[in-house]
C-alpha cells in the first residue's frame, strides 16, 4: 500500500486524493538558482550544498523548495536550510503543498482536498516553469 493511501485512506467506489511530487533535475535546479538569484548564484549553490538528504533527488527537491520559499531573498536562505536539515517535510510542505498543509487530517472533505491539491500543484508548477523575472545588467 502506498504512503498516500495510508495517509488519505481508500474508500470503496471513491477516488483516492493523491498529491503530486516534485521531481527536480540538476538542470532544473541550476535554472532555478540562476533565475531566483542571478547576482548570487554561486553563493546560493554553495549554501544549498549544506542540505542533508539521503538521495540526490531528495536534495534537489529540498533545494528547489528552499528557493521557492526564499522568494529571491538571500537573507532567508540560511534559515531555510537549517529548517530543512531539522525536518525537510516542513520545507517541502510549505513549498509544494501550502494549502493542504494548513489543514489537519480529516478537516477537509475529499472535494476540498482535491481542489487544494490541484491548486497547490498548479502554483508550484507555474513557479518552477516561469521565466527569469529579474532585470539583468
């Protein structure tokens, strides 16, 4: 049984609400760093190397979450990395599932949860895919 089914349960004749999971390649992470911190990309890369994870995929996913939450504010990076190394789930949920994570289990009905999941995923995907918004000199 998948962890999603363990969390949300299964209901006969009803669809199980699943959350999308971000997959961040090295190239995507490089793009995000350069887009969010064009003037400080090397510094940010160095700081992101401090993120602890059991896998390369996990480290990229957590790094992208840090970048999203930092919202191009370099002063937030160190705090977010520390928070990620204490419990990466806090960073992942804030970046990827902001609406869903505001509610406890059982507080939302299936339709509300599906809507929140869709809106969260749309927001995350739009952020991940947007083009550079900073002016470059």
